[in-house]
C-alpha cells in the first residue's frame, strides 16, 4: 500500500508541472518586487522593484527593461548586459512580490470590503484577504465581475479547486474586480473544526457524507509544512483521538478517510522547522522553502518540483555564509542519485543554484521526486 501511495503522489506532483509553467508565463509589471541572483557576485545579488517605466537598476549595467518579460526572459536580458563586464555570468531572477491589486469582496465572507492583494493573485487569495468564507458560503456559485465589463458576471465553481485541486477554476483576478460569494442552499448537517497546518483553520460546514479528506480540502488543503502522516480526529464528547495518514486518504484508501460527524475536531500536525533555503536556476519552482526536518540536496530539488530543462546536475552549487563568510559547496547530484556520492545536507539560509546544461532532465526529475517521496513516507 505504501508503494501504491508513493506512485499516486508521484503522479500528482508530475501532473502539477502545468501550474509551474503558468508561473513561468507571468509577465513582469511595474511595481513588482524581484530577487536578482548572480552566482558568485554577492554585490549584484539583491531585491529590486520594477519602476513605473518598467525597468530595474543594477550595478554595472544601470537600467535594464524587464516589464512584459517572463522572469526567465528578464534573467537572459540581465545576463546579456553583464557579459560586457563578467565572464560567463549566471543569473537567476525570482518574482518575490507582485504589484498590488485592489478588488471588492462581498457576500458570505467574514469581512466584506475593498482589499488590496498582490498582483497575479487568484480568486481564493481575494476571499482569504476578506477573512475567508463563512460556514454558509456556496463556493460552487461565486460571481466575478470585471471592471469596465458590461457583460454578465462569470460564475466560478471554486469548490472544484478546494475538493479536487482543479487549479483551473481558481482564476486570476484583476484590478477593480468584484467578487460575490452567495449563500449555500443545500442542507448543512453541522460543522466540524479543522486546526493546525491547513490554509484556513476554523469551523467548516459539512453535508451528509463529507469525508476527512474533503473537509481538509474545504479548509484550503494542507500547507507545505503539514505532516501528512499525522492527522488526528476527535469525535464530539470524546477525549480520545484517532490518527490517520492523509497521504493514504488522498490515494483512495477508504480506511484512512472516514466519514465525518457534526462536532468532529480535526488536527493536521506540522513538521518541525529548521530554517529555510532558497533554490534558483533550472528547477520547476524556484523560490524560498522552509526546511522541515533533515533535508538533503536531492530532496530540496524535489521540493522545488524537480529539475527543469537542460539541468546540469553534475554541477549543483550551494552558497552558504557561516560566520558571515560566503563559501561555495559543489554537489554532483547525478552521482548522488546513482548512489556514487554521499548526499549533501541542506543548512539554514543555504542558496542552491542548479545551472542549465545539455542534459535531458525527465528521468532525473522523476528519480529526484521518487527519492524525496520515499524518504518522506519511510522516515516516520
């Protein structure tokens, strides 16, 4: 059963590469905050804000226009400019915080009103900014109207995203949008309380037949630091708790996915945190991640969605600054995956850079994800 769950989780992760490609399609806008990393050049590595004219300012090259480019295209633009001053510069660029967007949220939310959210935010982000939805909200009939659009409002079934992870219905929102969350019409048999490492803890309504997994998804799903093997359920009026493995429930194991009753309390435990690391370069989801337990370089790459196109796994570099002095640790991830080299543990505040080369990444990406998932499922 553990092997089956591992394969199912692997399929889910690999199927999510489409969402990663959506992030890569984001076009930089004025007001966006960007993180620029130049490998081995600490003075050029910094946070910048895109000017109203669509440019950023960096040492050596001064202004570089990045508006209407993807982060990959902007990194190439900066690289081309730096080649006049540096030999073989390796540049990565990360969207740290999109420009702000103002929307109106009303109806069955806890705090209706006008809210400013990050540019590129999606429907659930706007609802969360308004305090989240109420127990009587009908998440299957949310109306979204666009500013200046004289047509009828778009009806969105956000329940498909909350229950099954259908990211396509969690639509992006634009400045001036109006969002109305209607009242649920179907019969609610009661509420359950969901606490811990979920995105929207608190009381949530259930209908007859709601299961543990469905309730957790109604709470926005588990967070990145959730311990999926430690989900506990306590029935109303009982002091005893029963522990369930959420990964097994997600794989279709009915024994790990009980039907809930009104008054149930669900708690999703969080893994112990040991700091953070950042990862850039040829990975599917570059960015900043928290370290949960002992994390190796291969697991860090898997957490970032695996390697991207032309990843050069025989020359992965880790920049770390113990005692304020920067040093570079080189890791041959290809040999590590083949069992020919010792895995490198990730430390707090490490910056990992996966360079782009000429290697075919598909099988290596699968191996890296399998190694990580196998470790996560067997460590407990």
